[in-house]
C-alpha cells in the first residue's frame, strides 16, 4: 500500500525538500510526499476540520492554560465524532472545504 503525506508551506515541512534523508526514507517505505503551493491551505482537506475546531471550540475563548484548552479540544472531538452528520458542523466544514 502506498501512503501519501501532504505537507503545506509551513517552513519545517519545506525542510524535507532539502534533506535527502527524508526522500530516501520515503522511497524505501513506499511513501509519497506532496507539497501544497504557497497560500493554498484550502487544498489540504484536513484544514476544513481545523476550521470547524476553531469555530466550535476556540473562537471567543480565553483558556486559563493548555490543560483547560486541551480539555475543550478533546470534548469537541468527542462531540464531532458522535455528531458527524450534524447540520451545523456540516455547514462549517462545507464552507471551508472548497477543494
């Protein structure tokens, strides 16, 4: 089975283009690394999920610390997994998911 890894233009991801060890590892393990063009996060399908996470769990919040924020994120993921067909969630994901 071939595995595809999509890397956006976040600078640490771009270093994989310059480091031959990454390419060697990918070739040896039947992995293809694909890079999205600059300013095209909409091509990365996971971005729509992050948009929904920000909308439902993070926007307008001021968490006391990382532990509290992590708890809110975990609660959102549990809710999302149980309500994948929820029309509010679907509307946010569909708006962000243009690819």
